[in-house]
C-alpha cells in the first residue's frame, strides 16, 4: 500500500513542479527528494492515528515546500 502512495505523491509532485523542471529551477532529483519527505510526513500522520485534520497537515507541508 505504501508503494502506491509514494508513486502517487511522486506523480503529483512532478505535475505540480513541471514548470519549474522545464525552466530548470528544479530537477527531477529535487522533486523526488521533496516527494520522499511528504511521503514520510503522511505515513507518520497515519501511524499517529491521523488526529490532526488534513487541512492542518496540508498547511504544515505547504510551509515546507519551496515557493517560487
């Protein structure tokens, strides 16, 4: 199951950062690195019982992502 989640996050992050990749502001390795971090944050959230709201988790993750 976690492999499917990671594949989805990788796919979504590549779409989100496609323009940055095309403009050479980021490379695929950087996108995969960020995807791995998001994956671990989400897995930890699930392991801890998902007590925080998804909106709160989204807010925390969005503060970590690079802003261009």
